[in-house]
C-alpha cells in the first residue's frame, strides 16, 4: 500500500474516525520519541555527558536554572 493510498483511505473516513486515528498516530510518535530520549540519556547514550555535566554543576553549586536567563559573556 502506498502513502497516497493511505491518505485517500483516511480522507474517506468519517471525521470521528479521522480524529481517533490522529490521536493514535500522535501516541505512536510520542512513544517513539520517549524511547529515543530514554536511550539518548541512558548511561551509554549520546546525551549522557550532558546529564553528567549538569549533575556536576548542581553538585558544585554552579548550576543556574534556565528561568534566570543567560548572563553577558556566557552566550
């Protein structure tokens, strides 16, 4: 089945079925994204160094919440 055939089938659905399908697709995307984020920031993930850097900053007291904004020279 092609993407075009799927699109045609979707446009032929009643509106409530389209809404239900859109909600389901959204959940699929979120689940996939959650799994990717979990893998990226796990001990062997590519974002693990960022997590460790933030933990070290918190531990040493040099961490500043994002809500405080950037300071000049730290951009």
